[in-house]
C-alpha cells in the first residue's frame, strides 16, 4: 500500500484536484478585501514600532538630562512645583483604557415570530451602530426547512463584501449567527471580559430559548475565530447541546454564535 | 492559473512589505491551501471561500508570525482549523450536505465510468473517501509531505496517535484497493 501512496501529490493533482487551484480571481478578491483595512488600520501599526523606539529613546535622553540637571542643581528653584502633574491624572488615563459599556435590556425573540425587523432591532444591542447604519442589502433564503437572513454591504461595482450579518434559524429557533467584517472600518471600543460576559448573557436571553438558564464559561472554542484576549469565546452546555458565543473585545461586539451537538 | 513557486523557498525576501508578502504567500501556498481545504470539504466553492478567509487572516496576523514554525505549517494550520470549523458548523451539515451529495454522486459516476482503471484516480478517490481523521493525516503526510512531528504540532494531536491513524489509514486504503 505504501508504494501506491508514493507521489500521492502528483496522483491527486493530475486527477481529482486537477481543476482545483488558487487562481488570479481569488488572489484579486483577497487583495480587494484587505484594501480598506490597509488604508485605515495598518499604517498606524506599521509605524507603531518606530514610534515606540522613538518614545523610549526620547524618555531615555530626557531621563539623563534630568539627572544631570538635578546634579547641577538647575531645578533648585522649581522644586516647590513638583506636584504640578497630579497623580490622579495618570491613574485616570489608565482607567480609561476600558470603555464603560451600558446595556439595553434584552428582549427574548419568540421562535415562532422571527422577523427580519425583530432580529435586526435586537442585534443593535450587540453590534456597533456604524455597522448597522450601513447594511443596505437584505436577502432571505429558505433552504431545507431552515431560513437564512443575510444583511450585507458590498464594495461599489463589485461582488466583494465590506461586511455582512448571517443569521440562520429554523422552527426550533436560532442556530447560528455570524457578523463578518471585511473592511475593518470599526471604531475601537475595548471592553473587559466582565463586560463581555454580561453581553454574552444578554445575547443568550435575546436569541436562545431559555437562554436565561444557561451558564456560560469563558474558555477557548471555535479555533478559526478564537484569539486570546481579542476574540474570546463563552461556552455553555445543556441537554447535550453546546452553545458558543464569541465576543470581539477590541471592538466590543458579539461576533459569532452557534449551537451544536455536544458529541462534536 | 498562478504558477506555483518552489516550496523549498520558504521565506519571503526581507525587503517585501506586507502586501508583497501576502502575494508571495498566495503564489507559494495558494494551491496547497485550496487543495487541502478541498480534501476536507469536498466542495470547490467552500474550499475557495476558506482559502480567501485564510489569506485575509494571514494578512491580519502577519506581524505576529514569529518564525517558530515554517510559513507552510503556519498557513496550513490556519487552513485546517478553518476547515474543521466549517465542517462542525450547523450550516454545513444541514444546508450544504445535499448539494455535495448530489454533485459527488454525479462526479463519481462519470469518473468511475471513464477512469475506473486508472490507478491514480482510484487511489485519489479512495483517500477522499477515508473518514476525516484518517484522511487528514494521509493528506498531510503523503500529499503535503509533513513529518509526524509537524503533523502533531499542526493538528495538536500526540505523535503516537498520528502514527496509529496513519497505520489505520493505510490499512483501510489497502482493504478498499483490494476490494476494487
């Protein structure tokens, strides 16, 4: 058998995979998706390292200058003004890193009455407002006893999405939700894990039947989205089902939700 | 079709900016990514979607890549994770399965009629029909030519388990080959 598996790459590429390749269209599509991101987020990130080096160097030289000046008693006259920068100010700046987030009370959506209006209205509590203001397209697909609601915005004259919200449900209620952002044009709104935890609880009350009875634990799940301290996941188990809700901590929104059988 | 660059050239030049690096990654590993995705998902459209998502993620995470593994291992780890999440997803199991089944039946009938005696075709199909856990190690070991240790890191599975799955995979392939 081992002999037959030698050159498996050539064998599969010549037969089953002969028409499967990463073509120019796919490459252009990827480049197009990152175009907006490049123009907004990464110019800062690219410069961050140099800015950091510059800041550290400046602080270092200022420190030496201060030390030398102190030794030469150049600051003698101004010693009485040592408290000109109040400590409280510094503490205040640190505390502001995490924005306060207040929540609107969740409204449980009845599984027999899932309309696009109720879903969209409820999602407003879990997504940034500038996202929801920019979802011009809506599509509904009825497939195999399930329904897909898809809100989206595309690049002008293109099939490439800027962002989209997918919600899938059937007669038993919601099955999956995913907000995908391809433009990264979001306002940073850092939230702590405690705030995110509250957001998850509220989301469960809105979208899961008996969601108020679920107890969520913050632990890694859903590998393709999970990113420690950036996109965190909360998991709850009940009646042989696993409920996963994922929150983007950097931008403060619920990114993903799914229900799956626990055996998975 | 984009020309495949020799994978032994594992590093993009240092003077490349982020976008150049991304293009380099797509040209070097694009076919590997989409083909590995296809061996997991068995649907061209889904494999294309996954490949796009993988490269977008690579662009986002490029600054975090620390050369602890090769670019190929890093990028295929993202691909494998993405494919597994798609396979787990409720949407895949409930909405898309019918599509795949229909297409697959058709492909299988046509291909088996035309190419039944061709060994390459036969072995490729038999690999694709292996259960996922056996198929992925066969693909990563024989198709992508990763070592047991690399597969162990990539799949986050003990290397002895990889060896066992490889053995079981080969055994199963042998049985189905003899059954033809």
